[in-house]
C-alpha cells in the first residue's frame, strides 16, 4: 500500500491493484459490454426457441441423439420438469353441453311407440283388404306408431316369400291361405300368429245369365284372378269343396271381364270387390248376373253365409233382388313372429296400439268391415291349431269382462231356434250376439 496526495485535507489511500484497475478501465468496460450483449443474445435465442416449442413439448436441457439425429424436444410427461410444467399449465376451459331433454315416459295406460316402422301387406286384387291395410297404417300413424300399407300377393307362396325377405310385418290374409300354407310349412301357426280374426269377405261369381246355377260351370273356363293372388287359392278351394271341376285361368280382373264379354270365359270370381271400378259399369246390357252359391254343410265348416243385394250390384241384379253366396274368413297376422323372439315382442307393441285404438276404426270414413270384427273371436283355422300373437292375447286377457247371463241365454235360444226352424243360421246368431255385446260395452 502506498500513500498518495492529500486532497481537501483528506489523504487519498489506494492500493496497487486499484491503481492498475483504474488504468485498465476503458478496456474492461468494453469487455463487459460485449459479455452483456452475448448474454442478451443467448437469452433472446432461448426465448425464441421456447416460443417456437411444439405444443405440450419441452426442450431437452442436454444433447440427445436418436438414429444419428439430435432430438430437441420431448413430451411434457417426461421427467420432473415435465410434471411440473403439466401442473403449472393453465387448465383448458370446460365447455358445458346443453342439457338434453329427457325422453318422455309413457303413462301406464299408453303403449310405447315401436322403435321400428311397420308395414302391413294386402293383396291388390282384394280391395277390401287393401282399404283395411290403409286404415291400419293411418290410424296407428295418428297414434304415434309409424308405418305404411303395401300391396303384394298374399297367397301361400306370396306370404312365404315375404317371411323369407322381411318385406312386411303384418298381413291381411284369407283363412284359405293359412290352411294351405300350413300343409307345406308346419311351423306357420307359430311363425305367423293371428293378431285378430277379421270380418269375412263376400265371394262373387259373375257369369252370363245362361249360367243358372253354380254347377253349370262344370268343365268351363273360369277366371281366378292374378296367378299368385289370394283370390286364386280361395276360388280353387271353393270349387273343390263344391265338387265342381272347372278350368282355372289366372289374369287381372279387367282382362278377365273383357274375356267374359267376348265369350272366352264361363265366369269370373271376385272377392272383396266392393267399390271395384272394373265392375261398376260391367253388365249394364243385362247379359250378366251374380251366380248363387247355395249354403251346404260342407261349406259351413269354412265359410260364413252372405248375400249380394241389388244395392251392391245394381248392374248385375234386378231391383230389390239379392243372391245367396258365401264369405271367406279373414285374419290379421304377424309375420315371422315366433313367440319369445325379439321380433314378436316388437310387433306385439304395435298390436297393442291397434287394440287400444280400435274405436278409431269404427268411424264412417273407415272400411265397413271393421265394424263387423269381434276382436276376441276364436282364431282357429280349419284343420290347424293356430296361435294368437302373445301380446294380442295378453291385451284380451287384461280387458276381459265378466260373462253376461242374459246375453248368454239369448245366444243359446237363438241357436236353438235357428237349428229347429231352419231359419237364420247359428253363425247369424253369433254375429247378432257380438253386435249386442259391442253395443252393451258402448253403453256402459
């Protein structure tokens, strides 16, 4: 240490190192500035790199090589730093979803709407069945069960094809279709259970007036409708039961009537043809009529008695006249609905809606056959033990009413009188009994 000058009365004391530093001041200052600039540049590069870091990636703090190439980044899940970064990262904003409306629960009295839209099949040659299928679809659509009516063959072959291809869920068919179908497919009573027995449909045989009786058609050519239609099987079985041999030919109704007018056909068989446009103007020349089909014990096992009045066929019958004929029993069936199967359960929901909504089928704008239906009628098919769809039977069991002694007594006396006097048949008393039962239920 050396002593220095005395300035303003105070000695100035400095060491040798301090003196050397003062002498080197300008050079040292330049070095510090360069170091600071280098540090700032390095930090700015680090900041840029950090800013350019891929999303949720972290830069390695040491050199890492993979397959000969340096790897700069790793995922946030690696190492302590990654976990800390994840913990410190701002949470993403949660997006609250709008609450979804809860499905309305059906009331205990209502039936849930089926998940799958249904289709109901009717034969195009059977206008009554086609109208009823349309009614079925319209009423159930109004009740929340989506569906549609379609037309197609309802002969045994037609129904078998539909069940193979799942083209329809329900069908309106003749009992003859069921009776013949079970001979070739013994499982039909289980696979095609009956939902409800429908009102029978009138069979009409239109022929020249030279044909005085149905037996006069023996050996003649008779039109049976479309080759795969319901009328064909019914007409063939009808003449077989009557013991009359005819030569059947299959063709549409319009073509059949043209051939009849040309003398190429002995007769034309129609069924459910009320309102058929082809028949409305046919026979105005007075050359044709409806041939009577007398009631016999053989027919009683299958058919119901019926009459065609002049009001129904004014162009084929004289005023105030009527002709005795027969009517073919009909049924609404569920297709490919074996008991216990998921399909039977699904179609059962639709069937229950049908039963619950039956009053809607009785209005004047619906086919008149609905007003002749007894939902609880025996579904038995001749020579076959046919089943009823389980849901339909369940609905009937739930709505079963106690027996009415007075109506039962009336039914017994009506049958006894009919058998003893040769008057109205027992089937007529059954129909009247059903009408009285329906009337009584409406009055309650």
